[in-house]
């Protein structure tokens, strides 16, 4: 028998994306990722202690997600999704029921591994932090400017790349989420910054971000010639986001003690490794004493607060900006993910769920 | 008219190697490198002030020499030899006439860029240092244990690689001049060390140097399988001396925060870069946060004295040993150089000129 104060049972239909089949090669399709509808009870009594029911507001779509869908554990970022597992991504969500005294209905939270769904139940430990909707930082900025892409850019330029005033900086995928911040940060540090991007429209955007110049790598297909022209004094720092042929071309133009921070290689995510473009001129690293450093932002969490302060300060001074591409509705997950690899969007890709 | 004290003119025939034609591809042959005989006056009056006449005793044959013979300046170590220029290499020589008060007849000196010849005149600034024949360090050890290969090994393991007790260390070209010291140094630091080499005889030698184990990469051609077997706990430090396929295989077995110091890539020296084996799995650097660091020993000269002290101390305690391959006579330069790339010799290759 229902006791006093018991809620009336409410169950909603919630859509969620799950892994139907692995995609070792190529961009995942509806064969690999599928949407299904499940019932989710929205009553607090229906969930265990220490859990919350959330509704998802905004989902961050990042290239690393692709690496969890190959079925081959290359130890890249995070383990493979299991078959039938609901996909997870970083998201902003609203708590709608809580059985944890630290969280109340209406709280807005960030969850790093949030089920890609409309409604769901998560253990409260999955919540990264509560955010203050009135702090002057927009929800998209939480997932971008001071989220994963912003931090990846900051670590690459600052902590790993040690950009200095006057450094000649090259950034590939410059109109992407990491690239747009990386270029602006390098400019703020007094560097000369050139970017590459995949369309004239993106090149225009990159220049609006304050890059000294940029080129369309789909038109200037002789990367070696392009870099010779844009870097008459060589490259001191290359923030690599693409790998492959561009990486190789850069190694022909590096200066002494150049640094190449690598946080991802978007040209490689959709290929089995043996089919990837090989880099043939690593020997160039020797004479120039180049450092190539792979990094994950998790290793730099001790500098996270410095990063937040710096970015929020730049933002308040109007010194840094963001470009967003919003997909509407959870049903657009597949299209939004695909857009990262076809290069159809500029800036940070997000899904507006609510 | 000759004044008092003037020497009787003595002119000797001296053989020297010169660059006849560049060899962009393949191992240089007698088409590219030629021996000629020139007259050299051995009287002090015949040379300018600040110069010395030397006779060469021992020439160091190092793989980097190859990179000066391609005709293509890749900025690797040192500029290309000019056509008709006498080749130069690090050598130990005896001063036989001097017009510099800092040097006397009979002094034994090291010259980094010494003409590959029997007799020649050099500016005294070309002399790196005088050596004491009674200091307890043999001439070969000056060019190896405490010369370029020893220092390259020490910098790779210690300064760049930061080997720690218990580190899992892999060294390719382990029976080569750098490899033999690198493995011994890593063992002295308490690492577990595995080497690869190109013959069963070399594998045996490598084990005699104290490596925990070694394999013949010409027999175990599935490098991936070999590394999986020899490194069940992964690789923390790979001192790369070869590049290419072995480099790629290593990137499939690296541990978190692994370091790959690169001081040369012997598999690449005889190939135009576009014909080299590409490394296709650089993306593995990201998840494991691997550092690949190109280095030249010149950058670490501030630690040169520490290195010498350490190596001489190990030598005196019998804790480090060297294997030498001596070619007899300057005429063997071409064969000695070739041996570095065919893998026909183990240890440090030298020419005994006198």
C-alpha cells in the first residue's frame, strides 16, 4: 500500500542511442548506432538511494567518441562501448528527482559519461559538478570554452606546447572545436598563428578568430608547398589534430626544438591502423630535436582551475569567442557525429536535447 | 736562401677520401666515394701560423656520416659534403708539426671533423682536445665509450629517457655502437632490458653485454609478436636506432607515459624520405601520452663531464665493456662505412690508420 507522500507513478518514453554493431572502418552509420525508446519512471521511489533521475539538455559531440565504436581496443581514450550498451557522452542535464541529499530537483549538472538519452537514472557519483546557471557562462560554453575542447587547446598550447611570444604556430583542423580555441590562445600569447581547414567558409571563420592567416587544405593539396609559403621562418609549434599527410608535411618545416602536442588525429579515427597514412620522415625529428608529445587532458587536472580562470577572464574581456553548431533533438546524434568527420560543420558540435 | 734552423723539405704521399658524386639512395659505393693521393709537406714552414700537421691514427665510423652524402640537405646533423671535398670524421691524430704554441709534436688529439686522410694540415681550432695516452683510457674508448656513441647512449637513457629502476627498456640495433652502451647503462640503472639485432651472433653478443634477453629481427620478422612475448608488461622506454617497421611495432606495445628518444634511424639513412617505411600508428601516442624526442648530443654538452666521470668509473670497476671492429688502413673507409648498413659488424667500427 502506498505510504503518505508517495508520488504518483509517472513513466515517460525516452529515446536513447545504443551500440548495435562495431564499425572498425569508415564513418559509423545507422547499422552501427541505433535509437530505441525505453520507458523511464520519473518517481523518486523507483530509483535506489544515491541516484538521480535526469533530463538531458545539451550533449557534447567530440571526435574521441568515434574511437569507442571500433570494437578494437587500441587503448586510445576509453574502452569500447559494449554491444547493446547505451552510448555515453559529456552532457549538461537537469536533475528532476534525487535520492542524494547533495542534489535537488532543478539542479543543473555536468556529467562526463552521460547516457545519450532524453531521460535516465544515473548514480550521483557520475555527476562531475553542479553548475550555476547565473554565473555568466552559457551552457554551450561549459561544454566547449571551459569544457573538453577548450582544455585540450589550452593544455596543447600552454602546458605541453609552451608557446612563447613570437613562436610560429600551426594548427590543423583550425575551425574545429579544439582548433578555434588553440589559435586564439596562441594569439593571446603573442604567437604568429596559421591554420588549415577544409573549406573556404571555414578559412574565413578561422581568420575571424584572429589567426594571422589560414588555408583550405582541400584546395591547397600540396601541403609542403603551402607550409613553405605560410612559414618562411619554419614552424615552432604544431598542434596536431589530424595526423597523416599533414603531419608528414609539417615535419619538413619544423624549426630546431619544435614541439608537436598531439591530442587526436581526426584523419585516422575512421581507419583501421594498418590502412592509415604512414609518416615517413620521423628522421627529421633528430636534427631538429623535435618533441612529439601525446596528451590527454586528464593528466593536467592540477591546472584545471588556472585554465578556467584564464578562459573566463578572456571571455569577460571579449578576447575569446566560440562558434557553435547545434543539432536539434536526440535523434540527430548520428548526423552530428558524422559531421565531425565529413567536415561539414565548423566550431563545436552540440545536440540541443531540450 | 734558406735561413738557419729551416727544416729540410719533406713531402709525403698521403691518401684521402673525397666526395665524387652524391648518393641519394642506397649504400654509397666507389662511384660516390673515391680515394686519391696528394702530396703533403711535413715541414712547419710550409703551414700558416695557428695550424698543425697531423697524422691520423684512428677514425671513428658512424652512421650519421651517411646523411652528409645524399646531396639533399634535410637539416639532419651536418651539412652535405661538397663535391670534391675531402670527407671528415671524428679521429684521433698525432701532431707531427705545430705552428700553435698550445700544441707540440707528439701530442695526441681528438678532432671532430678530421679529414679522412693519412696526413693533413688543419687549423688548430679544429682540435677538440688533447688526450693523455697514459690516462688509462684506450684510444678506441675515447672514440666510443666516452665518445659519440657512448654519449648518445647516455643521453638517450639518462637525460632524455629518464630510465628508472624497473623500467621496461627496448633497444634496437642493440649490438651497434650506441646500443651496446645503452643496454649496459639501462641495466646499471636497474631496468629490464631487451635488445634486437640482425644475427644470432649479435644476439649472443648482446646477451654478453648483460641484456636480459635479445632477439634476431631477421628471424623473428613479426615484430609485433616478438614484442608481445618479450614485453608482457609493455615498453616504458624505447631507444630507437632504426625507425621504420620496428618503430611502428613498438608503438603497439608502449605503456602509459612511455618515452622514445630518437638519435638516428639507421633503416632510413639509405632511402630518399618518400621511399621510407611510414609509421601508421602515431595515434597510439595519444591514449598512452607517449613522448617521442629527437636529440643530438651537442645539446647536452653541459652534462658531458658528468657523463665522462660516470663512464670512466664504470670502466674502472669493470661494469661496462665495448666491442670493436677495426678496419686496417685508410683504404678501407668505404668497406667500413658499408658495414654499418649491411649489419656485417657488431660493436663500434673504427679504422686503424697507423
